[in-house]
C-alpha cells in the first residue's frame, strides 16, 4: 500500500483516498458510454447543479468530449435543472455547431470550455457554475488557499482566481489558460467557478468540493478564523496525493516548480 510508511495521522487520509478513488472510478465511464447515455448524464448533472443552488435561472454550462473534434454541450437560455437529452448540442473544436434540435444554441461560454480541452488533453468534461460561496470569493478576488480541510488539500490543493474577462470574449479563455497546467479547479473573478476532469462526474464532484471548501472558509472566518494545518501536515497530504495515482493536476505535483505554491 502506498501509504504504509506515512505517520499514523495519515491513516484516515488513506482510507478517505481509497473511498475517493472508488467513487471516481465508479463514475468515470464517459469514455465507454454511448452518446445517449452521456446526454442523459448531462441532464442528471444539470438537476444536481440546479437543486443544490449552484446556479440561478439559466446560468451555468457544462460539456463532454466525444473525440478530438466533437463535444456535447449544454444549451444557452435553458435551466440546467430541467434539461432533456434533446436540449444538448454538439459542436466541433472551433465552437462551430454540428447538431442541435429546434432553436437550441450552445452556451456562449464554450470558448472557455474548448480552451480547457485544447490545453489539457487529459480532460474529458468541463463544468462551469456559480455556487454562492465560491462565487463570493470570486467576487472578492480571494483564492481558496488556507489549509483548513484535509479533504480539500487532497482533492484540490488550492483554488486560484483567474482574472476577470468580459463574458463570451477571448478574455475569459485567456485568463483561464494561465492556470490550466497546474490546477483542476479555479474561481473566475467576479463570475463563478470552473472545474474539469476525466469524466463528467469527476468534474462535477470537484465543483461540489470547491463550494464546500469555500463555505467552510467563509464560516470559519465568521467564527474568528480556522485553525490552519501546519506546512508539515500539508506536506504529508501532498505526499499522499503524489503517490496516489489520482488523475488530473494538483499543486502537489508542482511543489518545487512554482514559486508561491507549497
Ligand atoms: Zn457563468
């Protein structure tokens, strides 16, 4: 077992990591699923995003990579809580419409999604939402980086804030690109949050994790501040992450390469 040498305090983290991997693997079947199943899963994720209050009205969008030049994406102007598979659109790598039913049109934020796929060939799905606590930090320009939750350190590391860009312009993908090589989640300044992973469920779970982390940071601040883990404790968790085989990018993988990231 990769963690038998770790100190006793990490036993819990190892058990948690095994649960995380099991959960992720159970839900990581996008590559094998057929297109209709993917469309249905996108509707299910839409319901979860909407019912958990991660979006208001018709906000939010997500996409799934079918192959290098075909992507399924959510439509604009439709509540993500009430989508059916027929609402889902198909676009190419340049954002051109390949297929849509009726008057449904792809989200205008697909430029941002396509930039993620371009820069990160390992990514199979992208989720964008406006969860209230994460968006509060995004509006305040505050990254999620205080080491107060072991789970957040393991799954996310830190969550940076990508600079503001006018919606639907190239400013947004250009701002996002800066962090794509190093992180699997980021806040979008004065806007919301962006997560991605090797399956739609994986990307969605990261959005849940980002919102939970932001909520705990906010609430502990209201209580006068959290007790932060030490650099050594964070280092132990990063060591678990490095040896875990978990997919995606994480600050632990770039410990010595990026100044300011520990
Ligand atoms: Zn948005």
